[in-house]
C-alpha cells in the first residue's frame, strides 16, 4: 500500500514548481491555485493539462504493472513459467510501483529513475503479450469522458479538474491507484489520447513543442507501437522547463507577494480614482468656501478609501485581507493562507503597505483639514 504523501512541516522558503506539481504545497501556492493561474492569467492551461495527463498515464502504467505482478504471483508463483524470462526478471525486480511525485524525468532521484526505466522496458517487452483482462476498463471510461468533454466550460471558462477540489480523489483507492482494473489497451488508448489531443498539428488543444519532439513521439506511438512512459519524457521535460521559466515566477509573485487577482486590482484602481477625485473636489471646495474644520473632517472618509484602494492596487495586496489570512484565487472568491512561509511573507508586506497607506493618508487629511480657508 502506498504511503500518503506528507506535507513539509517546515519550509522556510518559497516552494519550487516540482513541489507544487507533486501536491506538496498548501494554498495559496498549491496545484489548484497554479491551475487557476495558468487558466485565467497565463492562458496556457493546456500545457499544465498535458503535464497532468502524462503523469496520469505514468500512474496508469504503474498500476497496470502492479496488478499484473500481483495476479501472476497469485496464479503462477514461478514467474519463469509465465512467458519471457527477460520480462519475468524485470517484473520481479521492479520494486514497488507506487506513484512518484510529479517531476521532470531528469529529476535527480536514482531509485525512481531506475524504476521508470524498468517500467518502460517491461512495457516494451510485454507489448501485446499480456492476458491481464479486466472486468471494467478505466481507459475506455476516460476516453468516453474525454469525448463528452473532460474539461467542461462554464461561462466561457474551463473548469478545474475535479481531482483538484480534494486531495483524496474519489476515483482512486486508498493505495493511490485507479479504482478500476487497467488493461494494456487502456494504456495504449491513454498514449494515443495524449498524442491526438495535445501534440499533432491542428489537434484540439495543441501545445507548442519543437517539431523534432512531436515527430519522435508520433513515430514511437504510431510506427513502433510504443505506449510506455518514456515515450513522453522529452515533451514532459520541455513542458516543465517552459512552465518553470515562463509561468512559475509570475505565479509566485502573484500568490506569495500579493493576494489579489487582476479583475479585483482593476476594480480597486477605478474605485480608488473615483474616491480620491471626489475627496480632492470636496477638499478644495470646502477650502474655497472657508468651511469650518469640523465640516472638513468628513473628508477623512473618501481620502481613506481612495488611498487604501490605490495602494492595494499598487502593491497587488489587500493588507486587511492578508492580515486576516485570506487570498483571492478568482474574482471575489477567497481561500485561507495555509502555507506558513507565504503567510509570513504576506503579513510582513501587509504591515508595510498598511503603514505607508496610513502615513500618506494622515498627511493628506491633515493638509486639507488644517490649511487656512481662502474664500473666493
């Protein structure tokens, strides 16, 4: 049984993309938040979906081998009687086929890399020779879901994957495996689905990859009949590096140094300018009318609102929300700050932004309240 992945108890730094994809982080820098960021701000969610589908394909292969080895050990303890001696040796020495943390194939983990190599070697050797037949097919169900729209749209937006809503996906068992038996045709269908959905020119959700990588994967799948995880290694590494270089720094700036999304920032800019304009108009009017100071004191309200909203836009941060422990992941939808280091960062920035807002606000308010009247 696979052990449950544990969160780091202490992480006195910002997380890496590897940790986010491995679901080893908490809001607002978790995988769900990164998916929303890629969808709404980068407009490049297809790259992340491609990455997740390739990772799911690897998990499917691991589950297939795990179930195949279990059935063989139960039915024929002498593995050499099941067919190829080479396949039996690889199958017997593959170790635990638990799902690894998500990461590029070049991640420096020798044990996991060796397991993946053995897994791919076995699947290439076993291609078309396994009699591991299921009662129900996961891959065919996934294909049907994909055909009917695995990523539905609501109001023009692609919804996050249901598995992001909870760390315990309802389609997986306690051992972090698919709930249905997996067959070799399911693995083949999974590999072809990735090819036809993301890689071929003009495909439904084509991701831009170097032509050499696309041609190599096409040859592996369509001409050589391969469906092992190593088929997608080059594309997976390229996608990881692209997200790490182009999207992840902006994600950290948006979520670890701020807590507002662009529509909210624009709204605060508009309302802040309106409020500040009204405050300046009222302030100069009361000065030229030589109004008493107790009447001018009402200028505190529009000046405070305007300055607060404008500084929130400037810092990409609502200080009060940050101090209360909330971050906005979509317009007017909030999540709690659960990542300790990020919460500490946002608290410091919120205190600094609040202090600057108060100093500027007090200076402007004192100026407009206590300046001598000048009746026209």
